[in-house]
């Protein structure tokens, strides 16, 4: 695995691309425990870190695949009808649904993170400082995928995280919002192992990162966004007031609320401004 990643990243010639076009894709296996009272139920997703010069985007790869397929279908169907729409939806639904709906832009030139997420009917966006992490680099090493990885710890939003980074890959980035170490983060997890990200592979890949957003987002301060998210999760019926129900029955609403009730273990336990 190490030789493949090294070959892709360092031996192939650099792509001559625009600033907001990725040069490489790093694929991470994400696992999470959404319900803190049920540690046996573990959610998964395949995440991708699109990495370019001074810019990156982190999102579900399944979400990217679905969005790309929908865009391709929309560009080829001239006259939508019940038949071709059903066929298109069948193709889209053949791709695994993403567990994570956030899309995270890191702008290293502006030292800013833009965080997009879809909640029920609406898209939201907030920004935060890129240089938010006070890493403590430890004199401890282990081999991961053939790389000599060094340990680092950090406190973030009420949790403590342990990261393993590889200086051999000189990209000071990583999964989710994490960044700022002198090498790519290969693995990171909180100390309770509720949330983990593990690098599984990499490839040279050119993607327009500016297009990787949720459209027409409601922009909120960071702290307000998480407050709104908690309110939606605590009573989803309020979020549906005035919205088309699309045949959602009372029983269906109860099932939806039950899913939100089980999402009681957010990564951000404490939300600062």
C-alpha cells in the first residue's frame, strides 16, 4: 500500500491545474457511534479528501458519486418523464447512501474552513478558523501502511483526539476539520473510539473543488448552526412545518424522529464561538 501511495503522490508528474482543482484524492474509512447508549451499532462511510495547492475538500465519496451521477443524468435527459426518471433514480440508489452529509472546504491561503451540511430540507454553512488546533506532538511512532507515523494529540470541541501523521507525505492536512501537522494524518480517533478515520488509499485525481458544495446554503455563525442542528434533531416535526410532507405518515414521522433521537453522540460535544 505504501509503495502505491508514494508512486501516486510523488513519482507521477504534478498535474498543471487551477488553484481550486484537486491533484490527489485520499480515501479514508470512517466509523462512528451515533448513539452513545448503543456502542455495538457502528456506522460507516467512505470519505475522500480532495487535495490541491493550498486548498482541500473533505466529503463522503458515496455522496460525491451520487452527485456526479445525478449531474450526468440531468445533462443527458432532454425530456424528463416517469419512465426515465424512475430509471435514473434506480441508478442513483444503486450507490450506497452517504452517512455523512457534510462537505468541508479548507482554504489554507485564507486560513479558513467552510463547513457545509444538509439538514432535512435545508443546506447550511458556517466558517471557522483553520488554525484552531493546538497539537501536542509525542515522541511515539508506529508503522501504518508502511509509513513511519508519529503520534500527536489535540483537544477539540469537548473531545480528545489521537492522530498519527506521516512526515513522508508533506501535506499538513487530514480528515474532517483536522489539519496543521507536519505531514498527512493517516489515522485519527477520539480517545473513546466513537469516531475514527483511517487512510485506505490514494490516487491522482482532478476534481473541481469549488463545485463540491451544498447549493444555496443558509449561512450561520458556527455556534448558532450547532444550536439549530440540536433543535432539529430534538423535534423534527418543527422542521417540517410548512414543508411538503410527500406522503409522510404520522408513523413515518415517528420513525424519522426515532432515527434523530439515536443520533445523540455528536463529534462536537462542546461548541465554542
